């Protein structure tokens, strides 16, 4: 079962997109220094049913251009169903995962094939996030192959 902790409309997570961002609970990576440890517990959150998801899409369809899932790959079959609903509405889809792209290709190839954007890389506090030149994290536009990290650096 896929559960979400919260959602919001965000402007900065995916460059040039207005995203409905859903924070999914049940993360299995347990990164050291994680600022959202409450997301590790799969019992936390509210079930993300098709009806709830459809209602969110309907409510924000005129505002958003993308749906961004912060996690959820561990329940890939349910996530794929939500991605299909999103694609039918002609919206783009992104996923933030702590896995790397090679792990995604090996563990979740069908999921990967249905995404427009993918942010990969386990949180490592010493390396920082996308706004750090030393980060291990990568935000990629899967439709073009372009790495989007530069959008997050002050010097672009």
C-alpha cells in the first residue's frame, strides 16, 4: 500500500515545472542525517488511493505541469498505476529516490521507463544536495538525458 505524508505545489524541485509534490512514507534507505525520519515508517501517512489521487489531479490540473513523487519506488506497481493516471492527463512525472540510476534500471525498469524526471542519490550530508558542487545526487531529464543540477547552483 502506498501512503503519503503530505503534498504541496512546488516551483523549485523540477526546473521549469509547477509540480504537485507528494511525500511518500515507507522509505527503506534510512539515510544518515535524514531530515524526515518520520517518512521511514510505512505505517505513517494516509493511503494514497486512486480516488484521492484523481481528486488532487482534478483540483490542481489547471495549475500544475508535473507530478513529483518523493519516494514510493518500493511499491512500484502502485506507483506505476498513479503514473499512468498522470500521463493520461498529459502531465509530466518525476521521482526522487535515494537509489542511483543503475539500481533503478535493475530494480524498477518499468517504473523508470515511465518517468520524465529522476533525482537519484542517497542523502550524504557531507556532500550536500543539488545546490552543492560536491553532491552525489543527480537530477536528470529522462526525455533528453540532460543533467539539471546546474539549475540549483548559484553560478548555473
